[in-house]
């Protein structure tokens, strides 16, 4: 199972939101480029989120993302504010390997289908769920869709994977939403990347054991806050 460190960018800083709440922001004294450089060659993916872009629908961190991508190399995946083919193309042009599309997958599936067709294997569908229903616009608005409903919209297209986040657990270090993650993998029949709630190496161990029992699902897990606040050591996390 892959460990995928996360860098969440907001107002020029590396941050973490609590349960997706923009009023509950924790800022970390972390240089994102130095962090990306440290991780280069040690993990195969790096997850970067433009939180301002996620909320506004307009990308705001292109320059920072370009620098991070150059520091890390191949494997950077970016989400937040990607609402057009042009924005996705700009990100690919600055070295981003994959784009993460959540709000667009709900509000503009035709555009997402176009990106997935033009850039096969480079689109990740973000399924951000609160109480089982998908949230959009930086988790500020709800829908009546379930994760599997979103996935089915893109059946037959070369999607890289689903990124599943239980919003109620994100930033809490309370443990992953294992049951709902596995349920989505089974319903969608797509690879799933888990996110939200991972705060200890024991949580990682639980996910790895579940992955071994369930045919490699989830295939990876995103970890952010725990690597910044010292509750998880990167060396321990990689072993």
C-alpha cells in the first residue's frame, strides 16, 4: 500500500483544515519545496491541494505548484480549483502528473470526460463524502450523490483512481473510514486512495492489513497533518 504525503496550501502557507472547515485552519512552519525535495525518490506520489482554489473555483497556487513539481519530480497530483480543460492543461505543462477533480465531476462531467479522454490515466476522481453524500466547492456545499454515483458517470473512461475522503474525519487523526472506503472500492470496481483521519502508524497498519485482505484495496493512503505535527515519523510510516 502506497503512502502519499499531502501538502495543503492556503494563503501562501502549508496548513490543515479540521473537517474541511476554513474557519479552523492550522498553519505549519513547513517549507513546501523543501518538504517535496525531502520526499523525492522515497514515495511515488505527492498530493498537493490548492485550498483557496477549491473554494473559489479559480486556481491560485500555480507558481507554488510548479516549484513543488520541479522539486519532487514525476508523481505530483493536484486538486483544488480545476474547473476547466485549460487549467488542467496548464498544470500538466508545469510538471503535474495527475489532476484531482471533485466538484467538476459533479457539476461538469462532460468536461471531466474530455480531460480523461485527452489525458488517459491522469485524472483522479475525488469523492469527498459527509454522512455518505458527496460534498463539493471545497466541501462547503452538499449534494444528494453517493460516491459510487459519481464513479459510474465515468464508466469506460481511463480514470487513474478514486480519492475517497470522509470529511468528518479529515484533520482529526481519529482513524480512517475503513468500512466506507472498502464499500466504495467494491461498488465502483476502481482503485481507491484513502484519505482522512490517519494520525498514527497504527492507523497505517490497519489500512495495510485491510488492503492485503481485500485484493490491494485501498491501494494507498494520504497523510498530511500527522507528518507535520510530529505524531507520525516519516521513517516509521514508510516501513
